[in-house]
């Protein structure tokens, strides 16, 4: 095996996109993050007999390492992940090659390396492993939106109908991301400030210049935006990407829930096999028929003393919230 480090997504080989698991790992989107969320991105490649068999995205930030405890604990770290707070993992390819690539990165990157959103739980080793925020997934076996409504238990169905009842002052519209506004950006910042798992804070231009693959949905109250979300349909998955809310008007207008139900409706109408609702606000998403999908993290420090310390105290880094057993769909057993 040979290992390479590339500093710009423009220089990634065509095989990178072919090996990638999803849109967020591909070069076009990584170029967007370089331009509008620059954080020393670099890309590691594992090559065997001239064939790319694993790839990895690394970026650096100063973050609160005890973020799930809401404790100020700023520390510079090198993150293996997508530099925009999505649930996709930042390493992909052959499993054995991924393990070899991780070990290479632990040697190449000095300081703390944090690998986020691993789909498979890493085996115990000389590093810390634990749970991070789960993502919430809806399996789409519905023929249309009405079929989804019919499939929900009566108590949840009544609530959903109340949330989406027609209000003259409210309307939901599809927009191009190029129409993203400063008001919408302030609503993103409101969500960011309330988040328990803060990573990078994105700029207004990051949203405004998203590739045309992304769709912006806005909830208006008398022509003023009071909430929005951005989604992406790629392969067989409909992804909730990011959103914003005016919390002062949220309860009165059920803005968050209106927009959440819109994501599910759009995913159903898009005929996607799965609708991924992301890693935050798990409870309302479970009540809409989503299932938590566990994700894992792994941490390693190049200093052997700090590496042992992280392994011993690593449970403080973990996501520990116990989720309710919601059973909104009729076919589910209570």
C-alpha cells in the first residue's frame, strides 16, 4: 500500500468520486467547502497496485472537546469528516484499507485526530472509541404523502394535521439557494447557538453559493421568512442538509414541524428509498417515523501520554442521550 496527501480537491483523481459513498465525499462538493468554509482541508489516499482503495478527508478546527457536556474546552483538533456538519463519514473505501489509512493519518497528523460519524463501531485498540450523535432515517415504503398519513397512528396523525393546517398568513415555497438571504442566515445562527454538538460555523456565502443540486424550502409569514431548510436528492437518499428557524415565531406557527414534514413529503414524492433527517432534534424526527442509526467516533493523540488520557477519560466525549421509543407507524409494535 502507498499513501498520498493532496491539498486541493481540484487535484483529486477521477477514481476518488467513483469510490466515494455519497455526494458529500465527492470532489465537486469538497471544492465548495474549500471555497466557502476553508479549514485547512487535505485529502489522504491509500493506493494499492496503482488502484485507489481508500480515501479520507481531514480538516482542522479549534472546538470544545467536551461539547456533549456543554463544557467550554477549546482544543485544536484534526477532524476526519465532512467540513459542514453532515452525518456522512469522512473516510471511505475497502475496510482493511481504511484501517491502514487511519493508522497512517495518526502518524502524519500531530496532535488530536478525531474521526467522526463512523457507520461501523471500531474495534477496541490503543485509542478511544465511542458513540457520537446518531442520524435519523426514514425508510420510504410509501406510495405518496397520503399513504404516509394513513400509515401513522391516530394520535400522531391528529398532531400532524394540526401542525399543517392551513393558515392564510403562512406559505411554503421552493427557492434556489442563490436566493438565500441575511435574514435566513441569522435564523441558521439561532439554530447553531442552540446546538449541543457544535462543529464549524458556516458563512452566509456557503449557503448562497451551494451547487444547484441543493433545494431551498422557505416558510413565509406575510412575505417574511420565518424558517427554511435545504435538502438534497442523491442516488437513493433524500438528505436534509441544514436549516434555520425564527424561534420567536416557531411555537405559534409550528414552523419547525411544518418544514420537517415537508422534507418527508418531498422525499416520498422524489421516490427516494430513504429520507435522512440528520443528527439533531432526534425526538421530533422519531415521532415522524424516523429510526436512529448509531454512529461512532474514534480519537487518537500523537503524544502517548495524552493518548492514554483520552482513552481513559473518553466516556466524557461520548453522546449518551437515551432516546424515547416512539412508534408512530401502524406496522410497528408498541
